[in-house]
C-alpha cells in the first residue's frame, strides 16, 4: 500500500476492503496502488575454478508510495549483501551479471524493468539498471578473489503505474572467463 495508506488489503482483491475509506492522493484522485517484488535466482560456473556467490536475501520488495512525495522507492531489504569467492583462477577474470526474465508484471499490467536501478558499494562492484534483453554487469574481478559488497535497489515511481502487485525474477550469474 502507499506510504501512509491505512487501507486493509486482501490477497488478490486488488483493492481496499469494504470498510476502508478510499485513499486520496496528493492530487485529490484515488491514489494508484502498486507494489513490486523481485525474486533472485543464482547461478555460478567456472571452468576448473571454484566459484561461490552468496546474497543476503533472495527477494526484494518495493512498497507502495505516492509518486508526488516519493518519486523513487527504495527496496525494503536494502542494502543487499553480496559475497563473491573465486579460487583456482589465478590469472583469469570473473564477472557477476544480472538478467531479468522480463518486465515487472501484474496480470496484464506492466512496469518496464528498466525502472529498477541499483547502486553498488565494494571493490569491483558497479551500479546499473536492470534489463531483460541483455545481462547487466554488476561486478568484475581478476584472479582469485574474495569480495564483499552491497547493492541498494530502487524503483522509479510514477502515476502511470496501474494498481497491482508486480513481480519478476532476476538471474544473478557469476562466471569465470
């Protein structure tokens, strides 16, 4: 629900319960209610190398918020802790990428996955924007490495989003090259 929105919600009903008053947005219109969830899958591979990728959580949630007061929504789980370990690769390179399975979806409603961005902290980690068309670089290292970093995700908020609970899967891949 929107920040400050006190309506009760029932799973799947797409709206407020019968006894909750309608929420009025800053413009006086009924506020749009949209929430998003990203499920993260992991894969790691290395020819002759041992690679390990660990995340502090496998799901990110973006709560509802009024676009006038919150043009950007931070994930409630921020920051996401990321640990990368590579051994047996003394002269090689390794990369961490992310690829979304598609746009954020709630039934037939869509929010472009490019509305989800992250900032990164830690050696070798980079900031970026999610994509469903090509893997996005999240980090890059050389040789055997053990790195700990963090990523803080945000969703660009808009009045154009239709009411709904949006979701999508993102594949994190750690690979040696």
